[in-house]
C-alpha cells in the first residue's frame, strides 16, 4: 500500500511482536493506533520525538526474575512443565517428548527456524495421537496488514487427542488461586496471538485449525514461592477481538483515504537516524488522525502520554475511563457534563436523559457534602 509507505516515511516497517499485536485488541476503536500500526510506524520513536516517551520496558529485576522462572519451568527438558501438563491436560507420560526449536543445527535464522517449526508441526499433526511433544522456542508467523511478523510462544504442547495447546509462562504470582486481573488479561491477549498464528500455520499446511485449543496453559509461580502452578485460560473472547482488529487493519484503507492529502508521520531522520522533523509539525500530523484515549492505553500503547495530554487539554470525558465515557454517551467534555449537571447548559436533542441523571447526581452530591 503506497499511501501507508508515505505515512511511514523512508524507513522499513516496524515488525510487530506478540505483545504489540496483543495490545491491538486492547483499544479496537482507536483510528490513530490502527493507522500507525497498519503503516508499521515506530510509535515509540514518534512518542519520544513528541516529548512523551513511553513508560514501557520491564525493570532489570523483573526481567531477571522472569528468566529465572522460565528456566526453572523448562529445566531438564521441561520436566516441571510436563508434570503440570500431565495434571491439567491429562498428558500421558510415555507420549511426552521434548524438541527445542531455538536454532536449526546451530543456525538461529528466523526463516530457517520458521521452516523447521512448520515441518515439525506438520509431521506432528499427521502422526495423529501418538505424537505427544513439547516444542520449545517454536517460531510462528502472522501477517499483519501485509507485513510478516515472527512470533515465539513460550512452548507449544501437543497432547493425546490430537490437540495443540499454547503454554504461556509468566512470572507474576498467583496467590491463593488469584492473580492480578490486568496481568492475566494481558497474558490471555498475548497467548491469543500465538493461538491465531498457530491456527494459521496449521491451516496453511492443510490441517484443521480448530485443532489448536482456545484453552491456553498459563504457568505462574504460586504463593510467593517459585513453585510453578498451571491454569487453563479460555481465550475465545480475545481471539474474536483480535481477529476483528486485524481485519480492520487490512481494511484500514477507508480511514487512510479520509486523511489529509500529504499527511505523513515521517520523522525525517538524519544520516545517523536521529529525527529532525519539527515537533510542532509532527504533533499536528498525529492529531490529524482521531484517537480514542482510555486509561488502559497507559499499559498498552506507546503514544499513551501524548494522547492523555491531548485528552486533558480538550477536557475530554475519555480521561474518566470507558465505563464513565459510555455512561455519559454523547457528552464529550467534562465541562459539558458539569454544565448539564448544574443546569447552566441546555441539553441538546437526545441528551435529555443523561442531563436529568447528571442533575440528580449533582443534587445528591450537594445534599451529602
Ligand atoms: S494511546 Fe492514543 S493511539 Fe494509542 S490506543 Fe490510546 S488513544 Fe489510540
């Protein structure tokens, strides 16, 4: 798509990793994100040049903790993981073998690893019920709006009964059977990306994609100790949102066609790659595509601080969260909501009911304060 190349400028499209693809499903209504992602624009570099660098990136402590936990789960040919899978999936002991796809004969090339992963998955799918195997570091591929992204699930498990399961290993704790809902939701979205990529791979190979289970195995440390525990997480809802969002990205043409002619997010990098575009100019360009800010953006999108600042400067009700925004349906700004509440603003047609509720809330608040 030439227009998408123009929007990005003369740099290669940024590949999407599973975390970035999963984040697409977090705010499907945002046209700004849909356009920037479809064009493969480096949102982190854009946000940094705008003066609003993203808060993402794990602390070295969290990375080390994650690596130590993953190594524990996978040590001795995934012995600990096999114990968990036997319990949760009923994996029969004699059928579990372990294959590391981290390189092919010492060659770590993505293309080679992907071909090798496909070959082994094809063989496992043809072998039927007797091919129980754990594939460590498989490399899958997903096409996002015409660009290919390579994705590496933690593990793919293949069990008796002919079904594949994605295993996602996370280092956040499960305490008394409960984990932080935000973290579980993010892990489910990420695992859904792998399920989709594995289903696409099986379909390309002529197998039934439904053989990839929508139940993913989430492995986390239990009760402050490092002992791993496994839970099945149903990612059907995340898959549906993801599919819709990916389809929307491939149809992003309608949004792109409506943009100002000549609009571009090109950072005009110098010979060393440093952006030289005037910031005010870039700000205008980014504001040229409508956003749909929500507080969740703070954990999912590189442009979150820029969009939050924009929403604050407009006094937008988006800042108050999706629930409040939806409850205030059609009231775009906090000033408008306050005006309707104290009666200083006459409701527009269709706003009568929300104005009545706001006036009621205002009276109740006045009575108790
Ligand atoms: S941070 Fe901005 S661009 Fe990103 S999803 Fe939220 S509103 Fe859209």
